[in-house]
C-alpha cells in the first residue's frame, strides 16, 4: 500500500510517499481500509520537530490522526464492511490503518465517508471547548478567535446551536464561509481584535496579545494554543469517542456542517503542508489515497 511517512524531521520535502506492507492488527485491534484522513496544522509541528519533547515519534512515522474508512477485519464488535470513524495515533495517511475498535464510532451516513475524517480532531476539539470547558449557553456573547480553521468552523456552529451570539475573526479568504456557518459578526483578523467584552472567548490560534482583555468580568476564556493566567482554561483535546459520536449525530441530523475546503491525494500532502505554512488554507482539507 501507499503511505505518507517522515524519515527525518524537516520541511515539507521530507514527506515521502512510500510503498509499505499493509499493517497487521495487534491484539485487540482491527484493520481499516482508509477512505480519508484530514490535515491538521499540528502535523506541521510533528514533521519539522517543533513538538519533540511533547510528542515523541518512532521514525519512519506515518502521518494521519483522523481516520474514516471501512473495517477490513473483524474484532471488538465490528465486522468487515462497517463504516467507521475515529482518531488514531498516526497511520491514517495510508491505504490501510490499524485502530482500537473501542475508539471507533459508526461514520455519519449523511456525508461522503472520506469527508467524515474532518471530525475526529477538529470537531472533538471544538466540542470540548464549547460544550465542556466554556459551557456556552443561550443568550451569551461568544468570540471565536480563528474561525477560519477547521476547529473554528465547528466552534462557530456549536456556539450558535447553543443559542449564543457569535463574533468571529477570519481572513478575507475565509469570511464568507465563516458567515455561512453561522457567525453573526465576522471581523477581519488583520485589523486586530474586535471590541469586547464577551461572555466567552474561544482562542484557537497562536498569538494571544490582548485576548484576556476581551473577557467580561466573570466570563470564560478557553484556549487550545496559548496559555493564559487563571482562571483562563487551556486544554489539549481528549480522544473521546462519546464526543465524536455526538458530533456524528448532529451531522446526520443536518445540524452540523462539514466545511470541506479541498480534497487532496496522499501525493499532494507536501503541497498541503506548504500551503498551511504560507497561511493559505481554510476549513478542512481531506486527504485520500
């Protein structure tokens, strides 16, 4: 099978499309034929070594945390042919991947299987930010800083679904899409931060100067990037199949949209990394074989 792997840390040129054996599931694992994975910006940090000391890789390493595909071997209550979705610790940027069946959920029926790969990392991060940490409620004012990315698009929708009034920053390239996802006000990020205060601030991009000052007294600041002094909350997403299943239900009910900006092949993944580093991506990019 084909797999995108890194053999050494470096720029996008270190991404190699290799011919490798189909993986053999270990005890308690299943084999999944991959329909799609998706690009996450943190994979740039994996590739160039910025995350060394936080995430230690065994090289060569196959990229791909988001997994959408079809079960190819039975196990854990799954049977061949089941359409599944989940997050794995790498390996999904390939023709086949192995996974713990306990971390897989039935894929949504309402969208193409490959497109569902937008959900596990970005969707669950947004869910935990909006629902678990910020506890967004009807009537609140919410500021989503960085709404043009994959997490931001889901955060806007989930906050609006909770009944909040949503202000979001985005680039001119992303503004129309963010507005279509439900943002009440879209602010050009190049003009700096909007005027606050807000009941809830969701900080999804690096660079937090001035962000704490946007939170009203008694409000909530939740960040997935920069760390701010308490009572601000910084968190790293938890791999939670229950949260993922909740998102799948919303997709199938037509209450949550997947903002798929592009579909690329494994061979094109180096160009996706270059575009991300140049700030040219928005929404989610799906990667197929």
